[in-house]
C-alpha cells in the first residue's frame, strides 16, 4: 500500500506525548545548555535532583541530546580496564534507577548495561526515542540496553546516558496516558506485521566486518541514487549518512522514517539510516521506505523522483 502524508501524520500523533498534539506548540531543533551536577552529602552525584524539567524530545523535533552518536566500548576496551569499566557501569545503573526508577544491571555483553522496562511496548518506544537522541541503544523484549565504556566521564558521557533515559522515560511515564501507551503497542504490532523494525547492526569491536564493506558501499550508492543526495563521510557501524539541504528537512525525514518502522537519527543536516544484518540485510525495504518518505518531505522542493 502506498504510504501517504496522512499515514505519517497519524502515526506520529500516536507516538508523541500529548504535549506535542497542540499544533501551536513550537519545537526548535536548536541545541540547548545542559544542567550541572548536584551532589549529596556523601559526595555522590544526586542524579534525582539535577533536572526540574527536560528539553523537547528529538522525536518531536527538538534538539538531540548528543551532537554525535555516543557508542559503547568494544569488548577489548572494556576487558582491558575491568575496574574502570565496573565503576562506570555501577554509576550509570545507580543513576538510571534514581531517575527513571527502572532496574538496571550490567549486561552480559561488554559495553552495555541492561534496563528492565515495564513491558515490551515501553522498551520499543524508548528504543525509538533514544536512537533519535544520538545515544546507542538496543532492545529485546522488555529489556533495553544502553552504552558504557571505561573512559566515560562522570560529567560527560555517564551523565549523557543517565539524562537520555531519564528524559525519555519522563515523557513516556508522565506525559502519556495508559490508553495512548496501549495504542502505541497496537501501532508497533501493526507495523511489524508489514515488516519487522529495521535497526542498525552492532559489532563487538565497533568495526565494520571486512565482509560487509562491499554491502555498505553498494547500499550507499543505491541510497544516493534513490534521493539524489550525497552520502556523508561518517564511518559508523550500522549507519549510513545522507546530507540533506537543511536541518528541518533532516528532522522531518528522521521522524517520518521512525514512524515507518525504520530507525533513524541525525547529526546536523546529516540523516542516518540503518544498515542491518537482520530483517533487511540488502537494504531493499530501507531504500523503498526512504524513497517514499523523501518524496513526501515538504521541506524539499518538488523534483522528479530519482529511480533506484
């Protein structure tokens, strides 16, 4: 069935907190300043006292929490500094539990912590929201995994991870009634019936497998042909970037793709789409969805649709 602008608008209204249902509310993608750390009497960070409110969700068109993707440590880096890695993991878990109230623990996979969500729908919505905030994340069932590395600093990367789960869960738990959360679960199920969620591939060593280089190159060429856009020079595992003419155009595309069951994120005017070894290994559905959504983007001047 041909995707329409109204389809995307409906899905986004289902996905977004009620705060963003008012068309008069203006959301700016401009970056904002961050809150400083606060400390408890024992010298530990009082994570639950830092934020009185949060900036707009990137899902709603607000600024992503990170300007560039925050990624987990590779297995070798995590295992080379076990004490430093454990301290980072323990602090992130402590912060997650203090701010979101969700159980958190080390993951069996080095470079990640496990967060147990209320249910699979909660984890699925948080996955989509956090990806758009430019923090690496993955989910399976009701388990969400967030990045960790021994080099993460308290006031920087550790705070980034805690902030992004605190922010997104705040909107999910405090700004969305149960009836809407139930509708989101139904939407996820309906979208998955047509096609499973397309997510980026992950690598334990954070390097593209040599066998995948040709596949990335071929997919990048097809994406460029489908949109007429230049491919970015970023070298991320699981992502290929396309250079859009404006921030507004990239924001619109990111939100529309996620509403089409294709994870996406942006860094400035660069839109990133996933490369996966799972549900869409050759990128056929990614390309088709991107081409269809690109053709509906009101931020791009009308021109003949390129052919794949």
